C-alpha cells in the first residue's frame, strides 16, 4: 500500500514532486498499489520508486526517470513512455498493452515475466544485452544509445 505522504506529494504536481525528490534523495518513494491512471507526469522523477501493483494506465510518462523503479505487477495499458528512462527497472508480472515506447532506455530492464506484452510502438528504443524481454518476444539486435 502506498505511503500516503508520498502519494500526496506526487499528486501536488511534477514540479513540487521533483523538488521534494531533490531535497530528499535518500527517500525511496512508496507508491505501491496507487491508482494514477490517466495522469500527465511528464518529466517526473520516479527513480527507485516502489510502483508494485500500481495502476499507470493511460499515463503520460514522457521524459520520466524510472531508473531502477519496481514496477512488478503494475498496469501500463496505453501508457506513453516517450524518452523515458527505465534502465534497471523491474516489470515482472506487469501488463504492458498498447504502450508507446519511443526513444525509451531499457538498459538492464527486466521484462522477462511481463504477463501481457504488446507495445503499440517500440521505435528508436535503446536496450543492451542485459535487458530481459518477455517470453516469446524477440527484439531486433540490441540498440545502444548513440
């Protein structure tokens, strides 16, 4: 269950949230199970956040920092992840249907146990040999950030 204080700070807006994150770099946000559906969090810093079981459907996570985030069991249906950084993120048991991943960084991300996988767009997305893809999905050769 999400930390109420963390959730309230996030709902105050991206600018307030990112400012709080800069002042509290040692705090790893707990937003587990939160319903954030349909929200525009362009530029949000969710690095290392616990988003286990969160509802992130139809969210705008453009230029979002999700480095090392825990997205196990999260729902990212129709989410927009343009220029998002998901390096080192875990997405076990996540539902990613119709998501747009353009220029997203997936270096070292774990998607191997995603339960539903269907990227509407997966273009110019970067990953390395440590990225783990869903069973049965064969991406093109690893793409490294230029």
